[in-house]
């Protein structure tokens, strides 16, 4: 076999190998395109789901803030009521003492 024939044989083999490689690359390109479409769909779904969940979380947070505001108002009202009751207790106690003194003087 001459060098030219050997070179020609190698070139034919290389062409055959290149056709296989090109077919493999073409298949990989298809796979990559499918993966890109899948990833794009996943990203879109995640964006929608995460946005929805964040909105729900924000609504829940707002509800908690409103409840805390109400609890603060109730606490203030409770403290005011306790102070009023304490004053009334002192006044009633003093009046009871005064009434008992008056009763003792009268009778």
C-alpha cells in the first residue's frame, strides 16, 4: 500500500469519524435545546410560584402587624383601666374609713 493510498484511507476514516461526531453533536444540540426549554419553563414557574408565595407571606405579615397594633391598643386600655381601678379602690377604701369614723361618732 502506497503512502497516498494510506493517506486516502486515513482521510476516508476521518470523514467517517467526523460524520459520527457531527451526528453526536447534532443530537447534543437537540438535547441542549430541550434542556433550555425545560429550564425556561422551570424559571417561569418558579417566578410565578415564588411571587405568589411572597405575596401570601406579605399578606400574613400585614395581618400580624394589624393584630399587634390591636394588641398594643388593648394593652394600653388595660393599663389605663388598671390605673382607674387602682384610684377607685383607694377612694373607696378612704371613703370606707371615713364612713366607719362617722358611724363611730354618731352612734
